[in-house]
C-alpha cells in the first residue's frame, strides 16, 4: 500500500458507484473536500431525478438536426429539407436545430400516410461505463502557465479563456458557474491548490470530462481552508456526478502528497507533469486491486 495513507472504499448509493480514497492520517482536508462535494452533488442528483420523473413531458419537444428529423420520418434528407422550406412540416427552427412537438409531428405523419419513429439518443456515459482516469482527462484539459489575475474573478476569467477546447458560449457559461460555486464556498483545498468546478455537472455542452491545470503568474488569495494563497488551479469539468467524484477522489490523492505539491511549485512543463500523474495513476490502480 502506498505511503499516502489512502485506502479504497466503495460506496453504493441509489445503485450508483462512487470511488472514494479516504485519508487515514490526522490531516483531513481531502476527506472533508470529498464529503462536502458528495453532499452538494447529491442535492443536484436529487434534483435531476425529480426532473427525470417528467421525462415524457420533456420529450414532447426536442431539438434535432434536419438529419435526425429525416430519420424519424424515414425520408430522404433532401425531401425533408424541401418540405421544411415549403412550410409543409410543423417544425420551428431554433439556431442550427429544430424544435418540434412529438405528438403533433406523429399526427401530421399519420395524416399524410407517413411512418414515424420516435428519436432515441444513447447516453454518452452509461451507468455501467468505467470512468476515465486522471491522465487522459488532464491531457484533454491541458497545462497552462503564467495565468494572470489579481483575485478569484480575474484568475478564473483568464483560466477559462485558455480553454480553446470550449466554444465561446460554453466558456461564458463555465465562468458563470465557477463563480457561483466560489460564492458558496472556496474551492481552495489548502497547500496553495484550488480545484474550481461548477456546482452541477455540465452535461448540456460536453460529453467528456476535462481537468485544466493552470499555474498562476503569481499566488492569489482564494479564501482557502488554510488561508494560504493559491498558486495552481485544477479546473474540473464533468458531465456526470459519478465521473466528478471519481476524478476528484483521484486528484485529491495526488495533492495529499507533499512532494507532489513541491513539484507543482516548480511550475513543471507538460511532459514532466503528465509523467508524474502517470506515476500516481499506477499507485491508485494498485490500491484499487487491494
């Protein structure tokens, strides 16, 4: 077992599996972080379950591409495009998609002796899928140096602007959600490290999680639990609660190691940083098998 004082525990709650690495030493910042996040995210999960009870109502109106509409009507794409231009199909445009009422379209198809197949979209992350580990997620997010800012707001703004993987509307939404989370309580977990993240999963505009590693140009007061200024951010964005807790647990395992924090203070390049994360992944994988 590694010397970091972690053991693997599996929690089963509402048929969902969460991965949790509980500290065995007297220091408890990682443990408190996981517990706090679990409480916040379980509230969000209950809200999502409440909303899902109205799934049939929500499915009556959906945003689809013209190609998907053609698949529902089982018609050539060119035919659907022509009928939409002619105003023959009861559909409204919305940006680059189409808003339509399922029951209305079904009745319209029946009136015109056309078949209709309701759309079905598979989840990008089924419940039984194994979450990605840190290395792939951190490579997706990238490593950034010299992130500028004098306070929480400006630092987060600069960090989000670096995320070229996101479209501009997504950046604006992410920045807003990150600030909302900081207003609840600081994501500064101590030792000069912060893990900013939205309060709720951002499943609307992303399918895959990412962690962006941002080394600040200068330390910034973040209201951290130990009152130390923050010098590095790990911006964690996830489409599901399960993935969020899984990644947060593994990231906390790394940050709990004082030698790793000292390594972070050197503002390492991407190659050295990812090599170090790969070493921690091996330790975590071994712990998972105990």
